[in-house]
C-alpha cells in the first residue's frame, strides 16, 4: 500500500465547500480516492479529499450510508449525476456531457474522466458498510499533443471551451450538486436519481433502459424480448476510464 501523502499546506487557490463537507488537501502526487478509502473510517461522512493538480480535477468524498451495502451502492449513481451536473454548469450551450455506463464521462464524445466507488473489503451485502468513497477525475487541461488525431477519443475541458473552469471550480460544483442529488434521493426516492442518471447515458437508438433493484443496468431493444444486463458490482471493480500507468483518464 502506498505511503500516506503529505497534507498540502502551501499557498493554494481556496476551495469553498458547503456544510457539512470537510476539506483534506493532498500534494500533487497524492491519490484522492485511495486516501479517502484509507481515512474514511476515522474521518467520517462529508470528508472531501482534493489533490491539487494542474491538469486534473481529482477528488473523493466519504459517505456513511445507513442502509445495506447492496442498496447503499446506489450512491454511485448519485455521484455520477452530481459529477455530470457539475460539468454542465460550466459547459458551453452546444456541448453534450454524457455517461458511458457505468462510470465514464464524455464531452461531445471525447473522454474526460469518470467516477468510481469504494467500500470496505470486509463489508457484507446485507449489512450497512462502515463507509463508502466516491472518487472522480476530470481532465481539465490537455497535456499531450493532440495534433494529427493522435488521441481522437480523448478530450479535456480546455479543449471543449469550458473557459476558466478548472479543478477548484469543478470540485466546488460537484459538492453542491452532490448535496442536491442526495436530497432528491431522500425526498423522491432513488427512482428520481435513476431517471437523472439514465437521461445522461450515451446509448443506441430504439432501446429502453432501467436500473433494477440490484443496481444493474437492464437494456432492451424495442420490438424484442431480449434484455441485456450490465452488472454494477462487476463493472465497478475496474474503472473503465482509468489508465493506471498514466494515473489519470485514458488517452
């Protein structure tokens, strides 16, 4: 296991988070998601770990659900709704922010990052987990040469016309929208969150999709009886958008 990163205490752009979030800053080489998972048990709900990187918005938030793991895991969908809403808040009017199920975020088809979910390895499906950690990375600045179509399926916020929206702005926006998504869940039930999530999916035409009581995605093509199942737990095991060697979104 990597050593615990040093907390970043140098002068940095302030991050304004609404209550009840508590900010933990890491240095540039830190891993927000891994650190959030390490400290989740002791730090508690609302802890938001942020890594100060020039090219990425990287953060993770700790949650403490009161329900069993099998349904608490649905918080991943609320996190993805909040993440895409955070980007929509800064997106130019002509830009489409979409999700590749379950975890990748694309802007006009270009991969910019995604979300992931962690929980204790010892947690049982029928018991409330001690914690959950939702983590995200969004590429804010393209650090490689895009000339000649070298990475035609990748993109970054600066390439998509997001102006001055950088890591701090995306993180602040995410925190606000996560609170909204969780409130919607509490008041209107998970079906409302599921509808918001499904409306962001990039999908084929002539298909119907829903999220079942296991959190799996069911897709049925109109005019047929065949239903395809995407298993959430299996999909979350390996983030589809993450390149472990790069330590960031795939190119």
